[in-house]
C-alpha cells in the first residue's frame, strides 16, 4: 500500500467504521447505476452506501478494530455504513433486496459484533425504535396506574372500615 490514494481510501473507510454503530456488507453484482442510486436514496438519513475494494476494506476494518468481515469480503462488495437507526437501515436493505434479487446481503457488524445475513434479516424484522419506545412507555404508564390505584385503595378500605365501626358503635349506643 505505497500509493497515497490507497492510503487515503483506507483512512476514509476506517473513519466510517469508527463513526458508525453498524455496517452491512452487500454484493451488488448485477445492479444498474440507476438501481444503486435508488438504494442510496432509500437509505438516506439512516446510512450511506459505498462501493468498496475488498483489500482496502480488510485493512481499514483492522485499523478500526472491526472484526468478522474478512470472510464475506469476496466478489464485488459495497457497505452500508449505518449512522441512524440500524433497524430502519436493515429494513431498507431487506426491502430493496426483495425487489431487486441481485442485491445480496452478506453480513455486517453491529456495535462491534459480527452479524450473519440471517441476523441482519432478524434485525430488519424488529419494529422501529419509536414503536418499541412507545410500547415500553405504555407498559410503564399502565404499571404506574396500577400502583397508584393500589396505594389509594388501601386507605379507602381503611376509611370504610372505620366508618362502619363508628356507625355500629352509634347504633349500639342508641340501643343501650
């Protein structure tokens, strides 16, 4: 790697690996330029999609401390560097691959952990972050409502028992 342009390419790819929380490795053989542009548009906001050279990517991944991509770096490769929600990016890639079978998801990395193509499909099947957060918030709200009811129910029961005892004493006092 004596040429400065290759060193710059390795540095750029290594920086992308460091700046992102996930990366999905794909094979784009058979896709047209128009299809690649469409894929980039569909990923915009969650990921950047770049065609990469396998040897330079292997070197950059080692520099960035990313492991698990070496076995999948064969043939024409491109990487979706995920900067947004990994679930949304995985969904975008999965949906595009369904519509365009020439796109093959090879594997990836999420928070430093290698992922297989099947695991990326499972990630794509998850609900979005917002939906999951809404479900958690709803569950917490229901739990808090039940707790508030339980705390207010006990004093109300005690008050009713005391009132019943008072009425009983009053009725016994009148009868005597």
